[in-house]
């Protein structure tokens, strides 16, 4: 299973599952990243942190640690 952290720039993926517990999982879900939503990876910083994505029509930057909790296909 791939995570959002492993996706290359320019790819579109669909969320399968969000791992993590409590407040971190809730924060990710509050940003609009839920099961079934499509995510387009716009940019990845040279060192991989942060990752800029488009979710539901808006741009969002995620830390590597947060991107690793999002399983995608």
C-alpha cells in the first residue's frame, strides 16, 4: 500500500485510508482529506517536506509525517 509521501509530482491519487490516532487524524480529516477523495500532488520540496497538494479545489501543504499517514491508490 502506497502513502501520499511516496507519490511523485503531477500524479492524481485516491485516498484509501487514514492511519493515525486522535487529534492528528481529526486534523487531517478536517482539511478535507477523507476516504475516497482525489488528491493531485502539485509540488514536492527538494528535501520532501512539505508536499503541496490540491484537494477539493484548494491548495494544501502537508508535512512528510502527515503525508505518510494517508494511504492512497
